C-alpha cells in the first residue's frame, strides 16, 4: 500500500483551519456592521448648547430703530433702543418694571451682545430639519431648522427632567405664532433655554402665549394681548407692542452634583486575640556526658547501643536498595 505523504494531510488540516478562520471573520464583520446600524440612529440628534446673551441678558425688549407701544403693556425687565432713539407709548402707558436705555452706551453694548448671540445660535450644528408647522408636536432638546416656523394650537417642549436642556430653533426667514397658540414647557423645560433664531421678522398674533427668546434680524411684532415668557430682541428694525405682557424669566442653572466621598471606618475587634504561651522545648534535664561535636563524648567512652543502632539502619537501607534494583530489572 502506498503511504500518503504527510504534507497532504498537513495541507488539508491547514485548509480547514483557514476556512474556519474565514467563516469567523465573516461572522465578526456581520456583527460589527449590525452594531453600527443600531448605533447610528441614537447619535443623529445633536445636543444644543446654551447661548450666552452677555450684556443683553437684562433686556426683554431691544430694538435697532424704534419701539412702538399701543395699549397698556406690562414689561418686567429692561428695554433698549440702539442705534435708533424712537420710543412711542412708553411710561406711563407702558408699565415698566426695569430700566429704559435709549441710544445710550448700555443699549449699544446690548446690541453688540445680541449680535454675538445671534451668530452663536446660527452656528450651532448639525440641525435637524423639521416641517414648518410646529403646532401639535412634542419636541425634545436639540437643534431644529426650517425655512419658516409657524405655531398653530400647541407646541410642547419636553426637557426630560433636565433643567439645563436647551432648544434652538433656526428659521431661514420668519416665525409666526397663530392667534391663541401656546408653547407648553414640560418636565423641567425653561424659557431661559429656548432660543428662536429668526433671519427675518417674528410675529406673535393676538393672545398667543409664547415662551423663549426671540433673536430676530429685522423686526418683532406682538399683536393685541400676546404674552411672552422670555425676550423679544430685534437687531436692525423695530419692536411693536399692543397691550402685551413680557416677563424676563428667572434662569437658574443646576450645578453638577459633587460626588460624596464616604469614609468607611475599620471596625474594632469585639474581643482581644488570645495569646498562646509557647510550650517549653525541653521537658526534662538531660543526663550523661555532653557531646563535643567530634563524635566523642566528654566521658571518652563509646556507646554500644548507639553503634548497634547505626549498623542496623545501614543494613536496612542497603537491603531496600537491592530490592528496588531487582524490581526495575523485572519491569524492563
């Protein structure tokens, strides 16, 4: 019979190993691809960051050219105009719980800060494109964009119990809140952290109940009875008011909790360990001659019993060796 060369078996074994390794590689790659597909949707929504208002923060109404008020309007916060200087329907028709700054350095600085805030809001990316109509929807914190925004009925903003959650809305043109519309904030959402970037003008129609900070490039118009929890800030144009209520919200940022380090005390032993006294090593006083270490004793004589014991031990060891050698030979 012809013997099969060993190299063929070796190649066969190697080919099996290679095939198994390839199958394993394909399996791992499939699992990795599936994990990537599952992970992608969770990272689609970018987190919005707070927009610093700087010196514009105290203002609830800020215009570039004019502020025109009709009817009794109640404002809690400061108002300002810069570089324009036209204020119509101010106090006493306007109930102002704050300070008026008209074409002064404070208003000028606030407008500069508004420009910085506007650019910050416009630069937040990536934004999630959503339909223009926001009414009837519930949104979580994030950055949202559309050509225009309209709010009919109720828009709900859900912070998910995060008091620092931020919502940024980026409109390419206008923002229009319909008459009687409402922006509802739930689960810790704060008007301090809701920002409406409007690249044209914003209009809140009659009795609209609005929340958030409007950062408009041109104008902001509040129709009769519209209310705002937040701010109406216009960079270049006018702000028009008509028997409105605008309130600067109280903004509180919850600090990050500091971890508490608890020291663990080492418990004391309930009882003292038992002390064991060492037993005496010598139980009897030895008698007889003292060994000198050279094989002799101080007595000079030899011990017959000791010599006999030594002979017997030697003989026993020799016998055991002979038996072991014979057993090995028989096993071989």
